[in-house]
C-alpha cells in the first residue's frame, strides 16, 4: 500500500482545499486530471474513503486553464470540513492518504493530539529542543522555551512548501540563479556570523555554502535535517532562507552554541522554526514522519582522522596555537570521530539507512567531506561514503568541488621535492545523493 502524508493548511480548514502537491502526479491515475470547470469536462473520478464519514467521495483533480497543470486540490471539497470537524483537526495537523487500489484511496488522521505533560519542561535524558516564538512587534523581546519530547514523539514542525512554485519544481530559483548552480566548482566566503574559532568547533562550513544547498534543493517552508549539526550553521542558513530545520548532535555544548546563534539570528519576517536537539543520530527516525524531510545537509565527523595531535606539516608557520592539539569533537565512544574508517563507514551507513525513509522521493542528501592524509597515504573518505550510501539505497547524483583556495592562507611547502601531495585544505567534496523515485505499478496491484 502506497501512502503520502499531508499537512493541513488554513485553506484546508476554511475552503476544503487539501494541498495534494506532496503526493505527486504518479500517485494518481493519469485520467483523473480534468479540466478547470465541470462544464468543460471532468477527469475519471477516483474514490476516497475518509475515516469517520459514512459515504465515499468520488472526485477528480482539476487543472489550470492557462497551463494545463494540476491545481493539486480535489474538485469535491465539502467532505473535508466534515472530516476535519469529526476528528477535531486544526492547522498543521497531519493526515495520511493511502492508495489501496488503482482508483480507491483511504484518508485518515495521523495521531495529531497526543496528551502531554502540562509543564513545558519534560525530561528524558539530555535531549533539548529550542523552540522560538515569533515576536508580535519588531521591538518585542524574543522568548524561548526548552522542552524535551518523550522518546518516539514526533516533532511538531512544518514541512510543506509555502511558495506558489509548480509541483514538479525542486526549488524556488529563477532560471538565472539555477544557471549559476550548474557549475561543478563552488567558492564561498565566510562572514561575521560564521564560526571560525577552532576552539569553539574544529570544522565548520560557511553559512553561504549551507544556504546555497538549501535553496537549490528545497522550497520555502519545507523541512531540512542536519544529523550532525555541530555549531548550527545549517540552522542559521535555513532560518535565513525561510525553511524549517532540525539539527542533532551528541554534544550538549554544541547544542548550546547552536541555540545561541539561532537566538541572535532571529528572522523577523519568517515564520519557520529551527530546532537543535542533543541526541544520538541513530535515534533520529523517532522524531519524524516518513517522507516529511526534503533535504538532508550535513558535514559528518571524519572517522578518527582528527583524533590525533596536529603536526602542522602543511603550515608555513608550524608553531602556532594549533600545534600538538587534538581537534576531535569528543571522546564519547558513540562519536563517529573516534572510530577507525571501516567501523565509521558501517555506522554512518546504518545512520543514513535509517534516515532514508524520512526523505521524500527525489529528496536530496548532501554531505560535505574532505579526504585526508594518514601516514603518507590518502584516505579517501568520500569514496567510502559513496560506496556505503549506494549500498543503503541512495543514488549519487553529483559531486561538487568546494574550492577553498580563496579562504586558506599561510600554506607551506609540503612534500617537496620528492613526494607530490595535493593540499587537502584547498578543496573538499559536496556529495549529492537523492532518494530514488518510487516505481509505480500502473495497474495498482
């Protein structure tokens, strides 16, 4: 049985306009799409069996008169208000639509209102979520609360697009903006809001990098996930781009840093939310509905390759404050940065296999990773990740080079004159995977 989840919008409650854009054209039979009005011809109806309603609904899906594209609402709409009232649903609640036959679909609520403790402080372990309340006036003080969901509780966060883009568009970019993204080598600059102090975090990418990826592979209002959020750069970029986003990290100090950055970066004109959660990435599937995430963007630990004292061989001035320092994130045995490459690859494969059901079909997963040198051998982390994620159901779509030559300095001579080695600090990889689209059985069997 093939299913989709739909988030109720204000238009659904007021007018009965159920937003079907997340379902996609392949979810419905091709002849269901009719003309703009009943007078000019309707499509071949499908049957909806809505839970709690006594009579099935027969309806088609109208198309736009000027473009011929689906309007992505059911033509028959009166039943939806009765369904919403019957189940006491409200805006942002979730319903499930399931195809049980080629022309028969069931519609049911998705356990939206589970009882919670009255206190806004629930404690189970160290998981914390920072929830931001939008100020009513520009001068109002931003108030934040910290809550902890019980294990297995779904997060109350939006994941449907707010834009008016066509359903098959993967982003809100103009043709000119899209053209710039087609180059396979990208350069970025750091800005004042970026974290450059390695004492705070040893490896951060620029906000501008995260924003470019987010705007390329998602729409406004959709949901972005960073399973290794670190200092929270993905969340800041998502906030700037008006996307909902959730980041996870094992280390409470990084979550606190991310929360502080979110607080100071408050977007006065957006109504999306950005949450940071102290949690093992292996448990992320407990927090989301399947196919609710549009983009996964992250820079994971680099196996145990940072878990050693720096020798600064590539630096012109080796005797700086990094010499002899271990820049590993933590010594927590759950931390991927403490693992040998073979163990690391297996565990990160397990994590991303668990994330795959959360990702929408054709949803992208972008991983920022470098290669490293270890005892005069190139450790090809990017190759290991490509092979592992392919074996877990992901499809590699693009490899983008992050050209860092504009932001590195004081590079020393390394290997001259007998051992040529490219400088790893001058480039990194952006590995772009997606979740392959579903194969549809036309006969519905």
